[in-house]
C-alpha cells in the first residue's frame, strides 16, 4: 500500500531548488546496494545490517521526506522505518545569512541500534527516539564541517574538530580541512595540546587548515601544539598555526606549535609533515617522553623516518627535534625566526634552511644534551640576518661532560649579515661545552670530531669564519673549505686539502700543539711539518721567533699509539738569541708537537703538517 508523502520537522521545502522525492526500500537498495549496507555496518560498530540488505523484493514502499534543514532538525525526526534515507541541507539552518552557503549536510540512513553513540557528525541520535540513529551515508573522508565546525575564523570550532578527530581510526583514516580557516580558542597551559591523535596508524590530516588561536601563554618558550600525534606509524599531516601576538624585539617567544610528534609508549616509524607557523613557537617539533631527562636507552621509544616541509614566520623555531626523530629530512623556510633548525640528541638528518632576517641566537643549533649527535648535513642559505650570535653553533650541554658529536657537514651561503646586536662576530662556533646551568667550560672531555664547513660567505670585513670557545681534550678534526684567522685551535686539528693545522698561545713549554692523525693508514707516514714560534704575537716584526721545516716519519698503530722513526731538518731561521727546540711524540692517535724557550703569555706556536709520502696518496 502506498503511503502519502511525509514531511519531516524542520524540512526545507521551498528553500532550495529541486523537488522532493520518494524512494522505496527496494529503490534505496538499488542506490546503495546490499554491499553498501554491509559497508555501513562495517563502519558503524562492526555490525552488518543484514535485514536491510536482504530485503530486496516487494514490501511497502516508504517515501523520502523533504530535505531537512539542519542536524538539529534531524535529531527531532525519528523517520518511518530502518533503511529510510533523508537529505540534510546544512549542519546549521542559518547558513543563508553566512558567506559560504550550506555546509555539513548530506544523506543519512536510518537504523535502530542503541549501541551507536552520537558523535555529532557520522552518527546522529534522535532525541527521545530510543535506539533510533541516523548514519551519514557514503562517507570515506571526514570533514570538520560535518561535525559542526563553522570554519569562519571567528566561531570557536575546537569541539567540532575534536569530535571529527575522535572518529579517525580503522574505518576513517582521512580528515580533510579543505583549506579553510578555523578559530580554535585560547591556549593557556604550557605543553597542553589542542588536539591529540594517539596510537592511530595510517592517519591523514590534509587540506592545510589555518588554525587561529588566542595566545594566553606567559612563560618564555611556552607552547601548545595544535596537533599532537602520539605513537602513530605512517602519518601524514598538514597544519598552519597562527598566533595573535609577537614581539620581534624579544629574544624569546611562545605560542602555538603547528605539529608535534611524540614518542611515548612505543617506537614508531614514518611521518610526512607540511606545517607552517605564524607568531608562534615552531612549525614542527618532536619530543621523547620516556627518560626525557636522561640518556636514551635502546629500549626507549623514538620516532624515525620523518620527512617535512615547513615554514615559520615571526616565531622562535622553524623545527625543533628533542631527543626523538632520527632519520629526518626536510626543507625549512623562515622569516624573522630566532632558530631555524634546532636539534638535540638525534642523528641521520639532512636539512635545507632558507632563512631571511634571522633574529637573535643561532640559526642552526646542533646540541648534544644527554645524547650524542651524528651524521647531519645542513645546507644553510641565510640572507639579511640580524642575529646576535653565530649563524651556526655545534655544542654540548650537560653535567656529565661525556657526549659526542661526529660527522657533521655544514654548507654555508651567507649574504649581508647585519648583526646590529651582535656580540659574536664569527659565523660558526664549534665544540662549546656548557653545563646544564649555562656555565661555559674552559676545557672538556666531550668529543667533537669530523666537522666539515664548506660554502660561500659574502660578508663585510671584520667577520671571521670560526670560533672554538672550549678547549678539547679529546682532539677532533675540523675540515674547512673557507679560510679562517684563529689564535688557538684549542686542541682541534684543522684540515684543508691534505694539510692539518694546530695552534696555541701562551707558555709553549706548558702544553703541546696536537694534530690528529685520525683516518690515516696505520703505518709509514711521511709528513712535512712547518712550525712557527713567536715570543710575542703582538710584536710580529721585532720579537724573537723561529721558523723551521722538517720531514717527520711516523709509524702508527691502529690503537692510536706510535713512534717517531726519523726527523730530517730542511730549513730553519732564528731571530733573537734564544735557541728553541721542537720535540715530537705520538699518543692517542695524535701527533704532539712541543715547543720550548718562549714561555710568555703572548707566545704563539703554529704547526702545519702535510702528508707527502709513505703508505698514503
């Protein structure tokens, strides 16, 4: 028997073009099919609504009501029978007064299942309807407006977005923001995320949403992640976080972090991040929660294999990796940012940094905190920087004095560094060791080795390439392509081509110049050693001095020990009456060159060794 057309409460007849339509149960099955109903059952609670899928013959045809104006109206409409399909025009019925038009509507199918909880988007419970539910039809990609987000940049959409995120899982893996702007309220508690996705693999957050926040954070470097992902494998995420306050004259800022990756209960692999931040703390950040204030143990969780493309404007950081995030590779673009690339205790990184108008501090900061750092390659393009410190800093900060930084390559392209507030005129600082309290050590047992500095520097005169703030007791080789003027190599060996160079100032009898013999064949090395000693480097024309060139044959052993087998003097020139001497010895993989005679505080000795023969080419 055919029933008359039924009009639902809140229906929108006459508000939008198009005629009402009647769909029988048999026709409905023809639209979505038995397989469609089965898919609905899989998505919603794991049930297959076999009764609806099986009814494919005859029966009483039920008409479909006129389109329903809003989700609120849908909650008041109990429908006629299960399997009925209704159309909702928009999530809210006031869309006509807006700019965007209707959004968040769609087709819904009626089921009776009280176990399905109303989530405000894909499952709508009928008010006073007992177990009656409306299930959003043909959903494969979630959309925040389907959960009530206005996306007008003014209404607080935090709750609606959180509802959509809660539905992400096995049935729905994609949340698409469609490039809209969302206001998500205040951030006021340090390290408290706005949205959290935990333990969900294969999730995709797309559509580059612009997330506006009101920043109520008060402490320096305080932050609130817009999206925090915890222990999620194979993640893809896009986000543009926008704060409302920024002071370019302040050395520290705070605010939102667009995306934070957190390793908490397990190690995870895989993340692709497209992130931006404006007036905030950072575009991308990683943190490790287990033993975060201690050295990482093999069993501690971490996040690996991260690819990123980020942009940061008027912020503290571009990216910040804190003891989690090995094997990360990406591109960073920054404008008026204090630190574009900041990594602590991670390894196997490559990064391209494009920095404009960098402010305060270091543009690239590589730090060994509790954990060491190794295998990092950074290409840094810096223009019109106003930073107060060095563009690049490689340092240790801990109270254990035992971390290692190895195999770091920095390619520099620096133009027009302004330095209006600078107290550091050098461009690269290597090997500084400081305590957790911030005190700089004069000497250290920390290892800084195999550091390569290359590139082009177009800079005003009076700026030097390198500074070595802390003396290294463990040696280490620095490979330099640009030339540098440096008074003391502080226990490091500087190499350029086949040459290795060391330098010291002060009492030449108190300590030797050390040259690392690392990476050389362990036997039969012939060196040409040029040594210049000066009694007073402030008086280069009149002070006593001695120049000497000698052939030195070394026999080295793989454990770092060795002997000086032969010395042949090629040339020497003495100015003054004192008769200095030079002695050579080998220990710990280093050649020790000890001077004498000049013991004043202004004495200086420079040693350059070049390999010319033996079992090397």
